[in-house]
């Protein structure tokens, strides 16, 4: 059981380049999320999805786009990378269970550097 | 979601119990207390959660005060691998897990 898998694990981009980060989960979770974590700081939610074909903005959505074409995959895109987007990106997933509490399962992170 | 307050750092001797406090004085009746930890360079890991009763699992124990305004995460026999940032999160009953607010947490250093 792989859980939540992120690819790539590391990437260096030049300013203005584009890239897509892939998150895949094999737990049949409805909800998926993308976070960024800057040095010494907590996680900030970028975008999330409550099901296949749906996405929503989180706390810091500017400069990012997402897509959820398949239930198991959640893609995070940077159309024109900026140095301010240098960060570690985490993907997570969880069940949707409004009548009981659930926890989120996280991937191992993607370390992105924009030069 | 209610705001939480945690000390920025704590030390613990290997083999001893680590007691990590969290204040959540504005918690409301339907909000749970969750604990996650993040070991360096890894994704956060769920530890335990509770509503008002004390909880225990294979990783830790969670003690919630009777007024629910504070809680303590207990790692009964800390090891070097427990060195991590520990996040206390308060989340509404119907709020999905990924919209948890991760603050600055407590950096626990377990020393030999």
C-alpha cells in the first residue's frame, strides 16, 4: 500500500518556466490537497479538491492551478515559476466523512527551487 | 477553527516521557483536538485525536482537561526518532481533515 506518492521529489526551475507536480493516492480518498511549507513555517493550503472534477482555492492559491481529472490523482501546476514559489510542496488526501472525524495522509514532499 | 498555542521548543531525555502541552482556550463544543508530527524533510504524520475523553494508541496518549481548554500529548518512552515538530490542531466536527490549520508547532528534541 503506497499511500500518497508525489513526483518529482526534487526540481530546480528557472524563473518563468512551467511545471506540473503530480500527486497520486491509492486509498480511494475523496479529498485531496496541496500545501506549501516555507523554511521554519507551518503548512499553508494552496488548493484542494473534494472529488473528481472539482477544485477549490485554499489560503495561498495565486500563481498555481490544479486539476483533478481522476479520483486518484491531483495535479498542481505552476504556469510561470517565480523565486517566491521556492518551497517544499506537500500533497495530502483524506476520506470525506462528515459524521466522523478523519485524519489526512501526507506525501513525502517535493522540494522546488526557482532560480 | 479555534486557535492553538504551543511552546516553540522542548527537550526530552531518551527513554523518558515527553509531555507536549497545547492551549486551545477558545475551543468550541464540536471541535476535536488533533496531533500531527513532522519529522525533518518528511510529510506530516497523524498521531492521535480526541474530543473530551483521554485517548491512547500505539504511538501516544492524549490528555484533555475537563474544561477542554488545554491538552497534553504524551510520548511515554521517547526515542531519538521522535525528534520532530509536533502540531496541535483544533478542527471542527464537519471540517475536512485537509483544511486543518497548521501553526508553528513545538520542536521536540530527544537527547541521548
